[in-house]
């Protein structure tokens, strides 16, 4: 069945007659107008081809750009070395950006994405995205505006790299552009990123970021209240506002140029409100008639940006109606010929091919032992961060309270004085923006080390790791990377400072993120060595790493008795990713644990030894990738495994350990003791739901008395 937008364009364009009025001086020239019309035509026919390919059983993606083709004018107002983070209706922008860089074949590239072809040049068949390294288009698979914090970070990174004298993928005067829809503008991620951008300007920090809201008035089926975008963003102090009719190419071009020039000159954020329409529904499966009236659909068809550009060309005498239709049909023929050519292109054919960008290829090797005086974990991390800052000029440390105060627990104390306020700095209290800065710094080739003050505070921003950081190398086949090491103070057992939000033990949201490295040290020497290993993986392979630091162990000095100094260790060395650490060589029982569980398990093992039970304790150290080889070796050494897990029984680490043992065919006895499926209450009540030394000892004795 013919698409109404296709039929309406042809019927209406055939009847257009021009006035012959030439373009005024200084306005979009006829030649430029024809170039942008070509991008608009290409975008429209890509949408039509997407539905044709799907109908033929070859295509998998039909969310289109029809009605948004005015964004070609935004691309025309920018330079190809301005980084762009685009939303999914940016076909014309992408084609116009590609026109500015010779040697590209963007029509074919987009079509390859539609059929999930393995040869598609950015995602390699993993998704349909607008992305290209040569075009400086950073691919996005946004979960509703989740790319805006990264855009904030990219803009910040342009200026910060210049201030620090670092190389950058983009020139010193580049600006960042970030597009999104009117429905997305309501999302907390969008409002947070825009607020953070304004806050930077308020503080006098340069932030060259152009927000482009393509407002078609509807999000799938939910209408945006008329005038809402202007009311919400048209008079925000510190945010320059520009409005253009995205269906009128001349107006969109003129206003986009003004907005881009303003951002480039002032190095401050601006908001370009581009009024558009949505044609052909939200996607191919969308039945608009179920929620829109025929009059509403007809009204949008009359505002079709392709028709408006055709009128502009005909009015100026730059083309006749027949010429416009000929251009339209010639573009159809070009796109459909390419679509037929790539319809059967090979797709990814194995799990190994799909997962190639996630593969960690670092050389494991052996651990490097530290030497020197014993220190606490907090001191070890602080010392290592300072050394890394000295060694790596592109490294930045930032977060809430990390600079002047030196962190809530003193872990970053003195680093700002040591390395300067441009490299160690405080942020606003917004975890999404903190991680967004890290995403931008990483994309710019720097080495960000953001701090999330407490594990519980991560959860309202976890998608910046899950949906943005972890997916960028996957959906760009490794052509884009955002290395980072996210430090998170977590777990329970703080004395005198309790309650759920400062004693969170929920790690399930991190454990299943593909490719994410999760470090969970217990001892000072391991904390230092694992931090260094994470930095090496981030710098060398672009890995995204999370380091979960047990708050309760930051300042611990003793192991068994007061004053024994048994928990102090020298800072330094290196701990290869995925390598566990074994304590003792007992042959009766293997206790598998991590973080706070290590200290409790070692203390429980001493008590068990007094009762004739000889134990060995395996500290996993890495929750992902888990040290499975070490686990199996130590499990087989005793034939009995007890997992001491300070996370929750449901979704906790012990589930993964038991699964690894079962998958490997371990035939010995297994048991686990974990925290209850509960939030952590205040005060002594917490100990009713947390893992304890007594619980470990009792579970060990119970396991060993089970009949074999």
C-alpha cells in the first residue's frame, strides 16, 4: 500500500507554481537550497525503503525521519568537525553532514544498518544508528534522552582539554550539538543535563553545547501540550533560546546558523527549538488512526518540509514542478537500487562475532607485589590516585565533595592541591551529570575517574553506565570508546553512620552489564593494585570499570586483635583483572568471599581452625569478570565450598558463584550464607539482616556435617 506522505507529495508538487521571486541577498542561496533538498529527499526515501525492506523480510528498523528533514539545515550551520549526538529522526542531518566530507556513501551506510548487515560501517549489524567516526557523529541508542549527559561531557571536554593542553578529537573552537524530541525534553535525564549545562555557564565555565529540540508535538501517541517547550525553555536564565520553523528550510537554516554562531562565539549553551511534524507515524508498526484524527494527519501532510522546500525552489525560479518531481523520483530510484543491492547482505553469524567489541583482551599475567610500609585502604587508594595523576596527564578525578573536602571519607584528600583544580574538581549533586561528564571525557580520549559518593546513589543514574558507557563500543564496533574508572563507596557495616542510603549492598544492576569490569577490593594492597589495573584497562582498551570500595574497611587497621595491624598493607603493585587471591591451604573447606566478607571469613576461619576445621579462603576480588579458574581450583582442593556473600540472597554475587560451579560440573558440597533480601535499617537492627562472622562459622559447620 502506498504511503500517504509519498502520494501527497507527488500530487501536491505537480500543481505548484512559482512567483519567480529571487532569493534576497544574504539568504540561503539557490545552490545551497538544492543541496539541502537532496539531503531531505534522501532521508525521505530511506524511510520508504525501510518499510519496503521490512515488507520483503529483509529490514528490521522502521523508525524514520519523515517530517524532520529540516534538521538538514542544522547540519549545514555546523562544521563536520563539530561532534554530534543525534536522535533517531536525524536522517537529513546525517546525509548533509556526509556531503561535507568527501568519500562517504551515507545512503548505503544507513541501508546496511536497516538490514543489520555485518559490513555496516559503524555498528557492524548490531543496531541501526546514525554514527560515523569520520563525520564526528557519535552513535546513540538512547533510552529516552540518555545521551544528553554525554553531550554535556563532550562539550565540557572540548574546553577542558584545551585548558590542560591535551590533544582532542575536535578543534579548540568546535561546538557540540545534541538533538532530541519534544517528548524526551520532559525526561529527568534531559532536564538534569540542561540544568547542569546552565549551571556551568552560571559559574563561568565554558560549555559550547547546542541543544536541538525537534518538536513534532507528539511522543508516540501522547501529545505535547501546545506551547510547552517554549514555556519550559524559552526564558531560562543562562540558556540562549532560538526558535525556527523546521518545515521552512530558509527559516531553519537562518536561525540554525545564528544559534550555532552564538554558541561558537560565547562558549555557552543554547537551545534551538525546531518546530517539525511527524509523518508516517512513529514507526512502521504504528497505526496513527487509533489516536490521531484524519484532520490532524492531513494538517501535518500540508506542512511536509519536502513540499515547503519544493515551494521555495519553485517560487525562486530555481526549479519547476517537473524538476522537483524528477529529483524526487531520481532519488527514489537511487535509494531503491541500493536497497535491492544490500537486501541480502550477510549478517553477524555467531555469538563470538556479536560480542567481539565486549571481549577483554588484556594479558592477565601474574600479580605484582607491593613493597613499603603498611597503610589503610583509604590511604592506599589516595596514594595510588595521586601517583596515577602524576603519571597520566589526561586523568581527571571529580564528583561530589572530592576536591576541597577530599571526599566524605578523606580518600581524595590533597589531590586537588597536588594536581590542580582543573583535574580534581567538585561537581553539582547529580549522579547523571557526573557520569555524563565521564562519558564525554572518555569519548574525548581522556581518563575520567568519577566518584559516586554512595552505592545507593548510583541507581538513579545507572543507565549512564548500562545504556551509554557500556553500549558505545558495542554499537560502534569499538570505533568509539569511553574509558573510565567509576569509584563507588559501598556496602554496609559502617559504625555510627547507618541507614539504607549509606549502607547499600545491591550490586545486581551492575553485575549483568556486558563488558563491565567490576573490582571489589578488601585489602589496601589489593585496592591499590586493582585500581591501577582498572586504569590500565581503561587507557589501553577503553574499558569501563567500576570499583566498589567497602566503606567500612577504609580505615580498618587490625584483623584479629586490637593493635595487631593485620589489615594494613603497602600500597602499590598490580592485580590482573580476573585474578582471585587465596589465604591459607586448609583441606577441609573453601570459603569464597569478597570485600567485607574477606575480613569476616578470615576471622571465622581462625575460629573454625580452633574447632579442628582447616579452611582456605578465596577472595574473588573481581566480580566481573569473575575468577572462575581460581574458584574451581580452590573448590576442588577441598570438595566443600561455602560462599560468604555480603550482598542480598536474591540477585547477589553468590548466585553467580554457584552457577559457575554448577556449569563446571563441580560435584562437591556447596552452601551459601548471604544478607537477607532486605533494605538495611538504622542502628543495631542492621545486624539482623547482614552477613556476620557467626553466620559464616555456623554455616561452615553445618555444611561439613552434611552426609556426603
